[in-house]
């Protein structure tokens, strides 16, 4: 009998890719507040998760073995402008889902972030002390804490991912590739560092952690610490695009930005030791991304998702995916 996986944040970039990545192995339920998408092999349901009772009802209805909680308010600017909404989406919702999962003995995977640190160190481990510097990071950290306090059978995944997006949800790699293919120049930070991972690689490693019974915090990231600029150049080279269109700039020269950490790189040593595995290097991940470009999976993501009918995301969209930038 197939295990059932329920994924919150159903119209989001990560949720859609996650569902498509595992739907041949698991029974998948993608949860949205309003029904906006159609994916072959994936069950779509609508629900509001505004309080604990609604979370419990959702679990009663679907009886999942695992809940993947991807919903969140990820815009750093919106979190700063709307602290109450950020608290509601990134922390309170996480607590309700964790409490509901604990009461019904359901495995919870909570997707966190790599924005939690602000010191001058690099390759932060799971034992590093968080020092969030903006409201996005503060509320995501609160979400982690509430999840771990309220559900023992929990994986908290700190990550930074890339992959093919949709017409209304572009990823960082989409931003780079789409602009370069159109012959447009782009500015990428040469002094902001991270350890990005392809969504498919992320999903595979997380399910290995689930299947081997691990709990707690894990950094699921690539082996390579690099700047946003270096990432763009490596990606462009893989796709044979003009790297001269990529300008190396400093985040210090950008005005009116909410303060962000300059080094978000995470160490994946704990992950690799726990699973006795290696994470594919970025060149291999970029090659996989390139192979997906003409795949049926990518075409399905682009063609089958019903667009919002507008080209921006506002608070109504955030709320519409709750029960959901580069």
C-alpha cells in the first residue's frame, strides 16, 4: 500500500515540484485554499488552515503518513512591512500543523530557511546559534521552535533551493536563465553567499531522512558555497549563455533593501554522515536542470497550472495558499 504524503503551500514553487517529483512513488495530496492548479497524478484539495481545528480536520480527512509543510511568507520585504502576517504564516500556522500532526502521530517535515545567521562565519551547522536580522528570519526561526516544541516526530529542513518554476512563480535560476535567453543583462551579488540545491536533489535527500526515521534539524544543501554571481556564471555556462550579460555588484550598493545576511551558507556534513551519502555537485545538478527543460515534468508544470491572471503576488495570494525570491 502506497504511503500518503500531504503537501501544504500547494501553489508554491517548492510544493508543485515536490508533488511532481514523488507522485510516482506515493499518493500525493496537494493542499490549497482555493483550487488553482491541476497536476497529473496528484490529488488536489482545498482547505483553510487558519486554526488548530481546521488542521485537525484536514488530517482526519486525508489520513496522511507524512505532512510536508512548505507554506510560508517568503518575501523579506513583505515580512518587514507586515509583521503580523509574517507571524501568522511563518510561526502560528507551523505551530498549529505541528500540534495536529503530533495528536495523530503523523510525521511532519517543516521547510525552514538559510536566512537565520548574521555573523561573519560560513558554512553554518545545525548547532550554530541563530542570529536573525530581519522579520522574515525571526518568524521562520519562531516557526522552527514551535514545530520542535509541539511535535517530536519532526524534521526541520534548512535549505535554499532552485529549479524550474511556473508562469507565476519564478525561481532564482528561472530569473537568470530567462533574462540571459532574452539577451538582457542582470545584476547579481558578488558578496552574498549561499549553498543552493536543486529541488529534486532536496526532495530525494529529505525522503531518505524520512524513510530512515530521522528527526530534528538538518541542513539539506549542496556541497558548494558560492556567491549569487558565481552561481549565475556557472549556470549560464551550463546552458551556453552569455556570461558577459551578468554584472557582479555589491549588496552594499543597493538602496532601500531590508537588511539581509551576507553569508547564508550551510554545512551538510550532518546530512551526509546520517545517510552515508554524497550530495550531487552543482555541475551535476545544473545538468539535471538542463535535462528537465524539455521534459514532460517541466511541460506539465508550465501548461497545466492555471495562472492567477495577473503578474504579481499580493497578500490575497499569500492567504489563498496558506492552507500555502528568488
